[in-house]
C-alpha cells in the first residue's frame, strides 16, 4: 500500500538556471528498480502537493535523487527549486513503473516497430 514518507535534502546541484537535482535521504524507502518513479512533494496547507519524478539514483545508492526543471508558474517545481540542505520533503513509497529491464522482451536484438 502506498504511503508518504519523510525525507531530508542532503545535497542539491544547480546544473544551470533551468535544471537542478536534489538528493535526499529516506531511511524507510524500500528497494526499487532502475527506471522506476515515485511522487515527491511538499506539505502545504495541511496537504501534500506532489508530482511524479523519475528516480535517477541507482537502486543501491544510499540516497535518492531526482532531476527537475522549475516551471515558472508551476505549483510544485518552484518550491522544490527553493529547497536547501536539511529541508524536509515527502516521498511516496513504494516506487512504481514499468520502464525497467525486466519488461524488455528476451531477444538477441531490439527491433524497431513500423
């Protein structure tokens, strides 16, 4: 069953004015597979404002990482863009999604459709 977990920003990288990444710790986050995503959010007015983000960290990393673009009139991304080390956020557990190697059919070559 999906549930919100508490996470803490451990580092951030501003790649340029329009691209940033956040690394955060969440000791209770379960194992995930490369290619999965989860919802990341912040608390606002006793609710959690969230959006799905792909996890760009590896499944064996001690921290989770997302990459984001601050959308000028966005509801969440500007708030994420302001987060600094030790700030809190929420993360939905468990990760989900089927863009994983287990879903690639067994074959000698990958073929294009069409």
